[in-house]
């Protein structure tokens, strides 16, 4: 078994016994739980001086600069040169897969897709990223010439296909051990798949085998490092990207097709309009570290305006688009994103899973995602021009609405309409879910779900139920969770410690106003300390070790991560076989067989 080592809390900077205001503010920003007792009293006293200091500075600045402000007003000053042109920003780059026909996988697919990805570091700086290698070997001077930096890669997968991704660790610092986690993806977490205990040293390679089930639901996910105490530094430095599972036709096919056609005769034509909406795709990645640092990335280097020099998305007027939005915050905190008033914006999916009735009928302007969340939105804007997108109430980017280029795109529509030809009503539609996304709204141990179990999880003091990472000791009092069972986790403390579980998405109940009861998520941030959040899920497809942790990445690095085991019985059904362990360990890049 591969051991997973974590930095202990002693390896992180301690707060001095006689701290300064700056030291306390920095500690409170990184971890609210680190400031308590007398130190919290000192911090409060520090903050009481802030209004007086700010007021003094404002008065002084007003007196000094008032004459200059008056003279530089448009009515008094001479014409100035135009503002500089907007600078381009790093674009989201699509990963290109190569087909290999001579390889075989466990599912006996004839084609396997292969790509080589570099984990890069910009010099010896704290800037990291992912980018595709044009050739997998020799080293990085032959890699993609794009700069190493944030949000650089978009990976697309198709249900029923097999993929081999070779991760090259080309970091310059010897201590930058890394790996790659497919966040939110319902995929094996063992063998050579998404096992986070696998890591790769600088100069070596690690091979990932991803086999997507044919019934995988299409959705928006993401990738980021997940190992060995370096995850926070690497994620904060820019090592993250978007991961997309393409939609399949099964999304629209009712289990009883004849019943659907009788009830809604015009749906076949309307589904073509819905599919057109799905194909009118926009991508947006938001990175934020609280309110102190915000960046917005899009697939284009075009920027919004010469005044703000921020990234922009181009939309045609009155055309429906499917906007995939990824929000990243290393602390996992809520990320409010506000769209302009001239746009209709409807929520369609959360964390890569469609709403049970999608899209929502009610349009809204502000969406509160988590710092590891994804939203799929139906958006249509009618006001031409450039309109700001706000993150934490600050302008982070913009939407550039232009005159439509083609009449065909107007046919796109995320809704379907009833068959009343005189006055058709717009309605949401119900997508199909794979079996592991079972609706457990009414599940209990008293009904026919005889494998229904409830466990309480308390997230506090960088522990989960007083446990930290131990590769040999599972959570839940050494109990195995039965395969094909129904589980409920009663979670406390996710307001400070965002809750994330691998492999299995959870259906939420009573988690506060920012989570929809009965909707599926993979990362949970409750509304307050008093909130007790209920999370339900069906244990299906994979019987193995399941990891759960706090998604404040610093806390995860410090060991706030645990696991439980899923066991099979003779009457619980057959799980997907344990993932192949071939190429499990890191290797010299020149020895990679493909």
C-alpha cells in the first residue's frame, strides 16, 4: 500500500506569543480557528483602530488631491490621449487526445485516447499550471509554448470511452511532488485511476487510466493537485483546470419512450432546440482568494474594454447559451458571481449534475457557488454592449453582447413548451439520472431500503470525528459500508470546513439557503455554525476506499482528510472490478509505453 504523508501543523508558521496586528490579520485570513483567546482580543482591538486610520488617510488625501481632481475633470482639462489597448489574458486551452487502436483496456474498447500533460512551474516562482506536451518525451523545451499559469487546460471526456493521461512533473523545485485529481467525477478512486495517494517526483511521470461508464452523466468538473502537503501552494499558484464530460443522448431519453411521446408529441423537435442550446457553449473560470484577489479566465484572449483590461465572453444578442462556470477558492469559501441586469440567467446544473427539473424557471443575477463548485447556467442577454461580471461585488470580467451572426443560433432554447399552440407555456424538463444518483428524499430505515444507515460527522479543529489522515485506520469506527446501500451523513462544521467526498456525489437536505434541498453536489458549505446538514448517497459502482476531507486546501494539507471502505456481500450485487494497477507507480518518463 502506498503511504500518504502530510505536513504536520508544526511545519506551518506559528502565531507569536506577542503578535502584531498584521500577523494576526494574516493568521485569521488563512484560518479563522487559529486566532482565539487573548490573540482574538488583540485582533479585535487592532480592528477598532482601522476606521480612525482610514478616516485620517481619506481626509489627508482629499486635502492634497482636491485641486488636482478639479483641474483634471473633463470640463477643465485639455483633451488627453486615448487609454491604452486592453491587454490579452491567458486563454483556456483544449487538451487534444490521440487515438491508439492497438491498446486494450478492461472494458475491451477498441480505441483508447492518450494525452501527455505537463505540471509546470514558472522558473523558481510560486506560479504553477497544467499544459499539454506536444510530444511526451524528451523534456519540456518541446512542450506547448504557452506560458505556465492558471486555468490553462480544458479536458473533455466522453461516456463509454477509455483514456490514458500521462502527467509529467516538470516543476523546477525538487520538493514539488504532485499528482492530479479529477474533482467530482464518478470514477474509480483506486488502482491507476483517481487514487490521490499516488504522487510523482519532479522529473518523473505518472500514468492515469480513466474508464468512464457508458451511463455517465455529462457535466462540468475540474482538476487540481491533491497530495503530499503541496496541494495548497500548487493550487494557489495556478494548477487547476476545467474537466468536461460530454452529454450523451440518454440525457433526453425517457425510460418509457412511448409514454413520453404520447404525453408530449412535439418534444422531439424541441429537444433539437435544447441540444442546440447545449452546443452553444461558453466557458468561464473564476479564481478568488476571498475578496483580496480575483481573476477570471475565458477561452479567448479578447478583453472586455480598454478601461478595465479584463477578460470577456462574447455573446450574440437574444441567443441562449450554456455557460459552464468553475469557481476556485483555495479556502473553499463561497464565491458570489453576479451577472448584468440585461441578461436572463437560469440555473441548470450544480457540481456537474443536472437539476431534477432543469433549468430553473426563475431567472436570477447572483449565484453563490462554493470555492470548488461548478454551475451550468442558461444565459441570454438582450442589451448590446459591454457588461460587467462581478465577483465578491468587484468587476472581474465582462460579457460583450453583439449583433447575431447567424439566424440558426436563435433556435437554441434551454426550455421546452407544452403543446398548447394558442398559448404555449415554457417549462423545465426532467433529465435522466444514472443509478448512483438515486433520489433519496423519502429514504429511511423503516421503508424497503434495508441498507439505510446514518452516521454523524463533526468537522472541527482540523479533524473529522477527531481523526486525521491515517492510511491504515478508516473512519466510522472501523466499519465497512455495504455496497449498494443507502447512506446519510449528518455533517456539522461545514461552514468553516467545506465538506467534499470523492467518487459519490451527495443529495443535500437542510444545508441552508445556498444549497437546494434534494439537489446533488460534491462540495458542501453550510450557511452557519448552527446548521446541521444532511447528505444522502447511494453506494454503487465502486467498492473501494472512499476519501472525504475539508476542502480548505491548507487544512487538507495539514491532514484533515479521512477515508472509509466499501465492502461487497453476496447479496449486494456486483461492483465494477477493482481498477487495473498497471503503471500504478511513478516511472521515468522515457519508459512510458505510450
